[in-house]
C-alpha cells in the first residue's frame, strides 16, 4: 500500500551523453562551447583584418614577445619602419602616417592575440580536466586532433601573411587566404561535431543513408562556395561586378575565360570567380529547399525537429546578404568602415552558421541503424 504522505520524486535533469558520464561531460561541453564561440569570433576578426587591410601590418611572428603591442612612441616607430619595408607600404600605403599604421596594426595584433587566448583557454582547462579525470578514453583522440588543427591553423596563418611581405604583393595571396579560411571552418566544424557527440543522445540519431549522402553533397558544395567567397575577398572582386541579378548587365558576362591564363582563370579571374560564387549560391538554395522538404517528411526526433529548419533560413539570409554586399560595394571608402563592410561581415557570420546547421544535420542522420 502506498504511503500518501511521501511526496513524489522530482524528475532529475541530466546531460545525456554518448561517451562520457554526465557529471564529467558537463564542464567539458561548456569548455568546448566556449572554444566554439571563440573560434567564430576569431574568424570574424580575420574578416575585419582583411576588410581594413591590416593583415600585413605586423611583419614578424613572435609567438611570445608579440603578445604585447608597442608600449612607447619609440617602439611604435620601430614597428612602423619595419612596415615601411613591405611592398604594401611602398606600393599602396606610402602616404600612411603613424596614426594610420596604429589603426591597421591594432586589428592584426588583436587577431593574433585572440588566437593566443584560444590556446590558453584550450590548454589550461585541458590540464585541469586531465588531472581530475574528466576525460574518458574515447575523448582523448578528438582532443588531440583539435589541438593539432589549431596549431596547423596558426602556421597556415603565418604562411599566408608571409606571402604578402615580398615581391610586389600588396595583399596576401587569395589562394592562401582561402586555405586559411577553409581550415578555420574545419576546426570550427570539428569542435561542433565533438560537442554533438557529448550532448546528443544516441536515440535521437536517425539512420538514413541516402539522406545523409545528400547532406554530405550539400556540405561539399557549400565548402566550394565558401572557398570562392574567400577568392572574392582576396581579389576584392565585389567591385568588379556590383550589379544583381546580372553580372555587369549580362547573365553570362564577358571576359569569363582568358585562354592565355588557362586554369588560373578559376583562381585569378575576378569575373569568373564572381560567376562561380553566385552560381553555387543559387545551387545551394535549390538543394537546401529540396533537402528541407525531404526532412519534413522524415520521421522526427526532438533534435531533428529543432535542427531541420535552420539550413533553409540561413541560406536565404546568406544569399540576401551576399546581394547586399555586392550592391553596396560601390560605396567602399579606403580606411572607412561602412555599410559594405557590415554586410560582408554578416555574410561571413551567416556562412559559418549555415555550415554548422548542416554539420548538425549530418550528425543527427547516421549511415546505419
């Protein structure tokens, strides 16, 4: 017989996890989410650095001593003299004053400082969690991969900067900018994937191999489109065709392919880059619309029900921001942050969110039962 004087037990809320115990995974997940947000901020800082033309202002890679900016007028003059020896100053910014230099120096320094902070935020909790036994054996390999990806990203960043410090280069090479951007997105996606492994219950993942293949294909197209977005940025190609829906009033523009350039057209021809970047965007919209229709016909889980709406919302926002970026590119004023720069930054942010929304779908829809 039940004792009516005993109150009913209250439900306990716990963090469900695939590979770790709830008590140990919660701080790890919070730590990884912090890293995820910091990586997004770092990529956005990279965009600001590019838009302000600041990437070549620091001519050395001093991992420790470069943490602090110049702290005296003499130190500022020393750094300015180093910058004066770069092709960018000699060919483009030859009229820069010390104050102009301080402005571009700040953004590159802050971009590098934030990267160092990410390293600190990764390293210190890692040691604490390791000592306290929060890491189960299945978590060790992903954490090591995260560390290697972060280190590789820093090295690629310096290689990218070094490409603009010699010869007649006034900006970093667009191909290296694209490589730096794609690797950053890889680091971002892998971090998010690891978080999903620690937070999504196994019962919330659905088995549907054909649908998973479709999502993988869309992610592949998106990465190619984002790479061409980096080419657009590296070549400052928005101003080459500041019209929409046509490209300089033509659906198939002139000078789409220069026979003398051959395959280099695909990475150097600004009009062809425009054409490919826009075409892939339209293809993505169609593919994600079809994917969304399929997802809403798929057996639901709570996680999928929440996740399936985001790719379509974000891809529409991404296309609109891309259009506004192109149309406002005629208002660019060197050294002034205006409407184009805001559109370009939002365009980059939504691109990252779109990629993460697709990564989440890929995780939720597994290959086999």
